[in-house]
C-alpha cells in the first residue's frame, strides 16, 4: 500500500522518498541495493500490478527509495511524512519515535491506518508533533478509489485539517471526508457492517453466493464485484480483521451480533482461502476440460467449489430493464418473491444501523454517503437510498417488522434573507431578529416528522461547526448554540 500511495503522489508531480525495513541478517556495510531490497521489490511489484498505480512509468523517476536504518534522517527535508507500516500499534509508535528524532518542526505527519485509534499513536509525542498529526486513510488502490478519510485527534491544529481536506481534493483528486476517531472510521464501519449483514441475511433466507452477488451488484447501484467478489478482492482475512475490530472495540454497538464471524468464514481463514491474494476464496479460477478459463463458486454448506449458477428472480428480471436507479430500487424493495424479501431485510437493517451512527462517527449525514460512494463505489449513499424509498414510509415498515432506528437531524442554513451575509452559502450568521422564527422552524420540522411516526432523537443547529464553506452553512458560537 505504501508503494501505491507513493506512486499516486509522484503522479501529481511530488518528489517522494519511500522507506521500508532492511531485510533480516543483512550486514550494515552491505550495498544499498541489498539493504533496500524490500522497498525496491515492493515498488517494482506495485508498478507491474494491474490496474497500474501510475499514469505513466516516467513518474516513478520522482520516487527515491531507502530504508529506516540508513535513510530516516533524510525525512528532515520532507514536508509531509505518511506512515504505512503494519497494523500494530507498538510498531507504529516505534516508527513515530524515530520520525520525531529527524523531522523538522511544522512537518505534517499522518498515518494510513485503517482502524487503529489515531489518538493512541500520538501518545508520548511532542506538542508540535501532535499539532501536525492526524490520520489520512487512503483506500486501495489509491489511484482508482477516490476516498481519503481525514481523522483528527483532539490535538490536531484545525488549519492542518483544512489544508489536508483542500489538498486531497484539489491535488490528489480525492473525495476527502472528515471522520471522527472511532473504530474503522466511516466507510469501513458501514461497509463491513453491510457485508456482514448480507452474509447473515443470506443464512436466514438460504441464498447462495451467486444469488447474493446477483442481488447486490449494479442492479442496486453497487459495483460489479457486489458482495462476495468484493470480499475476495479486499481479502477475507482483512474483512474478518475489521469485523472483529469493530466487535472488540464497540461493545455498545446495538448491532454487534452482526459482526460475529460465521463458522464457515473462520474455516476459510484457517484454510488460507483468503481471496485473490491466495488464488481462491468465495470464487476460484480454474481451467475446464478444453483449457478454457472457468470460475467456480464455493458452496458454503459443503465447502466445495462448483460451477457458477445464474440466479433467477422475478423481481430482478422485472427491474433490470429499468434505467433509472431510483425507480429500480423502489421496484426491488417492493418485490414479493425471495429477492424482495432480501432487499427489505437488508435495507431495513442498513437504515437502522446508519441512523444509530449519527453522531457517533460523523455529525453530518452527507459525509457517510460521500464515504460509501467514494470508498465502496456505490452510486448513491445509504441515506440517499433511504430518501428514495421514503423515510416516513420505510420507517413505518421497519417498525412493523420490529426494527429500531435513531434519527439525528441537522439543517444546512437559514434562508439568505435571515443571515448577515445575505447568502445561504459561505458561512454567515443568523440575524438576532430571526432567532425565534428559525427556532420555530425547527419545532415545526420535528413535529411534522413525529406526526408521520418518525421520532427525531437529536438535533444540531449547524451542519459545519465553525466552518465557512462554499456550500450551505451557517456559523454559530458555542454560546449561540446553547441559547
């Protein structure tokens, strides 16, 4: 992953220093080519990978390589240091201890961790280090997946966050999403829940892997890799690790049982059937009798591979010809066969889960949708899907089905004529003479939803705390929020 991030930065014109460990049992006076074998091999493998991490092979000339022992001192000339070492807190802390010896004051330091709490990595570091430190979680492969999660600690300078959000967007071509420092952040928390929940619904409805992937791909606005093919690409061991991480670190999660690892998934890990990285997972590529390529699917009841079977569902066949995703989604959820039952169970569970994650993982609904679209390739986010199916209508159906949800609301901005900048955009402040009118609007909003059977659990008065944005936003001081 470090090599791919290096290639992405080199691709936008940045000079990059890429460091890795020295191979075991290599003498200190060995030639650089020997001591740098691990980093050089990793970079070479990344360049040869498909899809390519670079726009043109010449960009690799901007990357110089070295190792932690001989070249760590060279980071004194770097403006931004990104840690991408193994996912172990003790090792990351050890690396940061070395980084602090050589970095110059004011240098940005970030971690690409996919789930270790960011604040824990900053423990024991200097005030200047903490001020310039946060999480920057690139999704793999970084050239193709647009998501970049930015995760501050309580010590991170707000100006650093503003710079990273802007730089990631304008120069790295990313959808930058501000996250809270919670387990798995936003995209993996919701995405892995979704995958584990689908596996549980699969068990309940006795659906096959081929059936699930037919139901959860482009027909609902998701990538062709759908669910189980995505797991093979990501790595089944990675999926299990994130799921266990959420279960271990989120004991109050109301859906914690969804993260329990099924026995067949544990067996796949023990068999080293981890997906693409080991040559087989939920799917396995083989050659037929005539030498042609064939993809086999794992039967989770027998744990044996068999030829793929094309699923047939009346609801699916009726919806496929419909081009408009919104219309198609409504048709699928209204289906009266097993496919329709699957869509209802899955969406009701998803909507309940995301409603409980606000404000735990984010104060803004749109950040959750941005993360899922940019990180998992969804055409529309979970909250947008809920809007499409009708919040009030779906909530009533969920209640009838025994589901639970929590609704947290946040307005974008008062009308322009109520603000001192006469603009719904660019921050601005609510004029004092309209305090009561805007407060009454809140009351009317809550009462209208509750009249439809949708209770509002919580409310925030500003969707972008103390932030002047190019989109709809309004600034309040803490005192004004209280009043």
